[in-house]
C-alpha cells in the first residue's frame, strides 16, 4: 500500500521558503503551539490532492493560500506543494518507485497540476490517485475541528461514507449508464411499437381475409375430392358388381345349357325305354291269352301295383299334411315373413319357435289374443341373447329382412297388478287365457302379461281407462297411455291356431302311416305269392317270365329316368329363374355404371381418393356445403396480399422483439447491478458494524452500534448509537465533546480496520480528550499504523510521546519553520 514519503511546500500559507518534510510510513506527529502553522501542513496536503474549496483550507479564495509576507518578508508570487507517494508496489501506472504530485496556484487563483513533472489536468490527477483510493475530500483526512463531523452529519451523508468504502460509486455509475441505455431503448421500443400497432391492424385484417380464403379453398378442394371419391367409389363398385354379375350370368347360362343337354339325353333315353316297353307289353299280352299262369301273375301284379299306388298316394298325403301342420305352426306363407321362415328353416339349436306356434287358445279368446299380441305374434323365442345375435347377423349378412327375438335369459315380464274389484270385472289376464309350455313362461308374460282381457269397451271404462292395457273379446284395444284403438276387426286366417286342428291332422297322419304299413305288408306277401306262382309255372311260361322280368326292369329304369328328368328340369327352371333375376339386376347396374362414368369424367384430374363408405362421404359433403354457404363472400386475392405483407410485418415484429429483449436484458443487468451493489454494501456494512462494536467497547468500555434507518434498505440513512461505560444508550446529540470524539474515532478506526486508506491525517482530533482517552487514541493509532500511515497534528503531550516520528512547527516573524524532534523515553 502506498504512503506519503515526503511533502515539499513553498510559498504556501505561512511556509514561505521551500520546506521538505519526510514522513514515516507508520505514525508521525506534527506539533507546535497555537498559531505556529502546524495545521497548514494538513491544508497543504488537501491542496495538492486537488481540493477545490478554499474555505475547507481556511481561506476565502485560492490566491489567499499564497504566502502574503510579513514585516520584513515579501509576499510570494505563487504557492507550490509537491507530494511524494510511494510506488514500490506499483499501485500507480508508472515505473518509478515514487510518484510526485504538484499543484501551484498564482495570485489570479489559477492552478497548475503536474504528475512526475508533466503538466496534467486536475481530473488526470484525481484518476491516478483514485487508483490507490486517495481522494481530496476523503474520510481519512480530518481537518481541525471536524473530528465529530462524521457522527454529526445527517444519516444519508453518514451512509455515503459506507458507500465510498464499499465502492458503491462504481455500481451507481454502471447503473446510471444502464438506465440511460434503458431510456434510449424504451424510446426506441415506443417508436417501433407505434409502427407495429399500425401494421398489426392491417395484418390482422389481411390475416382474417387470408384465413377465410384458405378455409374456403381448403373446403372447396375437400368437397371436390369427396365428390370425386364418391363417384370413384360408386364407379368401382358398379364395375365390380357388373363384372361379378356377368360372371354369374355366364356360369348360370353354362349350367342351364348343360341341364338342357341333360334333359335332351334323358328324353331320348325315356323315349327309347317307353318304345321298348310298349313292344314288350304287346308281346306279353299275346302270350297271356295262352298261358294261365301269366294271367294269375298279371292279376297278382295288378294288385301289387294298386297297393303301391295307394302307398304312394298315402305318402303324398302325409307330405301335404306335414306341410299344413308346418304352416299351422307358423313357419310358412301368410303367417310369417320371409325372415322368420328363413330362421326356422335353419333348424338352429336354441331356436324354439314363434309366439303363434307355441301357444294354444280357446277360439272364443282368439281375436282378443291376436290383438293383445299385436306385432309380437311372430316374435321368435330363443334360449339366449347369443343365439338372438347370431340369428340377427344371419339375417343381416343375407340381406333377408328383420325379425324380433325373445332371449329367455334376458327378457323381463311385464306383469301388472290391479285391485280385486277391478280384475273381477274382467275375463282375465291374457297370459292366463292361453296354454303354453312352462319353460317359455317368461316370454309369454312379456308379450301378454300386461294386458287384461275384458268383455267390452264399457267394461274397460268401468275399470278405468289408463290403469292398464285392456283388450275386448271383439278386438278393441285400450292402451295404458289412454289411446283407444277399435272398430271392425277382420279376423286373420287363423293367426293363432287351435291345437285341435293340428291334432286332427296328426291323427290323420298316424292313420295314414298305419295304412302304409299294412299295405306294405300286403305288397310283400303278394310279391312272395307272385314268386311262388312263377316258380310253379316256370317250365310252362319261362319265356313269358323272362319277358315279364324284362318289362319290370324296363319299367323301373323308365321310372328312374323320369324322376331324374323331373329333378333336372326343376334345376333348370330354378337356374333360369335366377338367370332372369341376375340379368335384370345386371342391367340396372349397367345403367348405374354408365351414369357414374359420366359423373366421374369431371374429376379426371383428381389423383387421390378417399376409401370411406359412400354414406359417410355423402354426409361429409352435406356438412361441407352448409359450411361453405355460411362463409359468404371471400376475397381470394387476400392469400397473395397477406404473404407479401407478412414478410415485411414479420421483420418489423422481429425488430420489436429484439428491442424488447434488449430492454429486458438491460433491466436484468440493472437488477444484477442492484443486487451486487446491495451484497457489497451489506458485506461492508456488517463488517464495519462488527468492528465498531469491538473498537468502541475497547475505547469507551461500553456498547456501540451502527444500523440502517430501514432494515435491509441500503438507501436509508446510517444511525450511530453509543453507550459509554456506566451510561445508558445515548443519542449523538446528548453526548459530550469527548464522547463524540471517541465515537467518531471508533467509527473511523472501524472503517480503517475493514479497508485501510493509504494514509490518515488527523488535525487536533484529541483536543477535547482527557489524558486517559488521548492515550487510548494514541494506542489505537500505534496499532493500526502497521497497516496504514497515520499523521497526527496535535499539541497533546500524551499522543506526541506515542509517535514514531515527531516534527515541531514554530512561527518566526510571520513564517513557519519545521524542526525534527527527538523525545526522551518515558520514565
């Protein structure tokens, strides 16, 4: 750390001749009687450091600092002071081991500054000195009578001392610079913002028009693509259907031709057999006149033929009755739709039958039961919901139709309850007036359980319209909602069949089966008889028998061929019927295909198509058409106009965002500066506070403290409070002069202990202290002089004896003189 090596004065105040004072780097004292000019040494140091206030150097004007002469002394022309500062540690930007600072002032009050004999400006001097934390008005220079000023100054000025120690000025300068930059950027932001706002209105308007145009364009393109996809889908389906139907027509035609050829072959064979049989019959007839056995055989054969004919008739009758019973049980024709018939034909396990086929009813209740069942009469009872779903899928896949299924594991009954007085007027509940297998009870209760059968509509009124569902014996229906359905009822052709009808037919069938069985036995007996007769008379009519065998064989072959022809013919009829239906269907598909081709021709430029169902795409087309109609007029030029304007607008917006980022960066920098400033201040403040407490306790044997006016507010004032030994906490105003001096010195020493200045110059700071306290001050200076230079101007013997070096000042005929003093050691 630098220190004052030497002070050279000439013509400055009371020092006329050139005088040089070498100083120790530790603790030096300048002493002398009052009026000797010892305080002028302090003024000289302040002068050369660049202080501009003449009054602070006890003069009205700067030229009054020049030696003004005496009785026998002439006034000086200029005042000159040179300060030699140590530079062995190169704290100053010079190569020499010391730096000289010179200031001269003439009678016109004009000052000249020099650094190492080079003339410079005052600011240059200040900048060089500031590098070593030397300032002309620093807290380390205490003028005569100003020792208590540091604690008597207002709190903000006192806080400024901490600011100086902490180097807050550097942060304030950076902050001020950043704030100026912020103001410039903020102004720039406002200017760009105004322009951006004007352009933004235009941008938004064009953007809305562009969006509307793009939306319209997208929707029209989508509409066109959908319509093209529909046409493409229909054309593809039509061509596939046409191709499939054509293949089917070709297959059917080929099959029909083959069957026709087969029929021709069969006809030829039948004709051949018939001719041969006719010829053989003539032969047999001639022989029968001659041979008795032949007549007997023919008679037996005739019986056999009649019996066989009767058996065949009975079998056809059985088949007819079986068909009648099937129709009566609800499987065919008028009683069931095609859907129900197809389901019943499946013979699927778990399909029990229709409501109509599974119930029996007294004829007097038939009309009421038919009306009560309504559309449920053909409902199909199944064992489970899975069976019902399988049947539904079968109808759907075959495009057969629809049917209602009643799964026994899911269906719920719909029983109603009425008072006994009401039900006593009725015939009874519908489900109680029919007969059915108990395993179907839940299904029949579902259909009939909520319907009450009454004699007439008047009975229904007496029970109460709306209480429950009621049906009269002649077919009038009263719904629970209050609706009444009635009038003339045309009975169906046995929509519900009496079990007696079926039982009669079944009885007849049993009789026929019995008869067939009896006739079959007779036929077998006659055949055995025929065989016996043939054996007996074989020798007499062997030729006749052989011819008869041949005739029987021919007859069987002919009958077989006829049956085969009948089957083939029926197959051809069926195929021809299918062929006609397919050709008609193909013709309709061909017309549809041609129409679709014409429609698709307008979309030939489309390259891609959707593969959605046609119904789904048509639904989307309807929605799009409504949306396009709702848009209204559209400016299609807005698309190009917006693109042209957007580039310019985006550049402007980018510039605006850059300025915002620049502003935010500056704000962040100001925040960081403020944060570091506070951290630095608080670190310095806390350290000096701790030092002050220790030093004040050591000097005054009491408690002292430093605090901000507002906690953590580094801009608030600095309060000093002290409580000397044996006294309560005192404010600065209530302290004595000595107490103020001790407090002020404790504060200065606290600062010195935290960050020592290169040197300290105190002018009569111990003037108000008694011997004991003067000794404490001197001891402190001795201790702290190991880290900083102390120069004390005093006439207090106690402190003078503690100095490492002492200079005496005397006044001789109006001129001050300096002598070095060696003090004897204390006894």
